[in-house]
């Protein structure tokens, strides 16, 4: 059987459509990852456009948030979650967040060079019923807050900023 024309296997169009896993949008259903058995080793990971569940190992990770209401359970290492502008409509959930070690990468959301103690409150606040939902105002006008993620712990944004745990 001759190979089908125009499918090169590198861009999500090889064989089974959209399921080669090369990019985060290539999956056709939710991705479930359980890396709890990994005590070392850094993970760089992203999911699908659906509601993914990802449990990190102990070696730290960089998670690229995708569309869908995803649940990320962090491990013992230093984890970084990079949020995506096109996922702002979906309120993700992060469990086991370490307010002294894990980081929130908001560089795709905020078009600013840096945040200071003075400007942070224009762009970011903690809200929700329990004050554990990170909310962003994209233009810093303080009038259009959008939910980004709900954490399972209370965090202090100013402390996280000074500790380089908020990345813009
Ligand atoms: Ca997703
Ligand atoms: Ca998401």
C-alpha cells in the first residue's frame, strides 16, 4: 500500500489525525497523566483542548496550560505553570500548590515588562469565594477581572512576586 500523500508525521497530521502528541492541541480527547512514580526528573508537559488531569512527580515540572478546565496536582519539586491567554475562559484547578516554591508564569497573559509592588494590584488579585482564585486584569485598569486558576491554598501575591514566583 502506498503512503498517503502529504502526511509527513511531524505536525499532527500523520496517520490518525491529530493524535501524534507532538503539540498540545494534537489530542482528540482529554489527557490523564500520573507521574507520581517519578521521584526525580524534570517534566515539561502540556495537555489537550479538553479537561486534562495531570499529577506531577517529585522532580519539578513546567506545565503548559491548555484549553479546558484542567486539574494539575503538583509534586514535591518546583513546579511552574504557564498559563495561556486563549484559555482564560476556563477556570483551571491546581492542587498541592507550594506557595513558597511553585511559580505562576503569566507572561502570555500580561503585556508588561515587569510588575512591581505598586503595579501588581492593577493586574492581579486573589478573589473567588475563598480568596484562592487568581484573577487577572489584562490591561491593568482594574475593572475587568477574569479568573485564571483556583489554588488549594492561600497565597500572598506580593511575597510571590518578590520571590520570583510570578513570571511576566
Ligand atoms: Ca486542557
Ligand atoms: Ca486549562
